[in-house]
């Protein structure tokens, strides 16, 4: 699950806007396919990991996810 969500989050960067809606739909489809909170946990981990050099990219991806999830 981690690999799929992580890959989809990479499609939520500003230079890949053509993929944003599809990636968000796929992320929520993954979330709906399980009774656990894997997707939410993976997203939270990506934006709170102090060790990751890509925290700003994770925030950017989360912002896109948030905007398109309404």
C-alpha cells in the first residue's frame, strides 16, 4: 500500500497538473478498498517526517489532495 500511495502522491506536484484529478481519485479508491487507515497514515507520515528531504514536496502534494477532495 505504501508504494502505491507514495507513487500517486508524486503525481500531485505542480508540474504534473494533468494527472492531479486521476491521482486523487486513485488515492481515495485505495483508501476505500481497506478497512484500515493506511492511506491517511502514509500521508501523515510523509508530511511529518523530519528525516525526509522532500517534506516541502509532501506538503505541496497534500495541498493538491486537499483541494481536489472537496
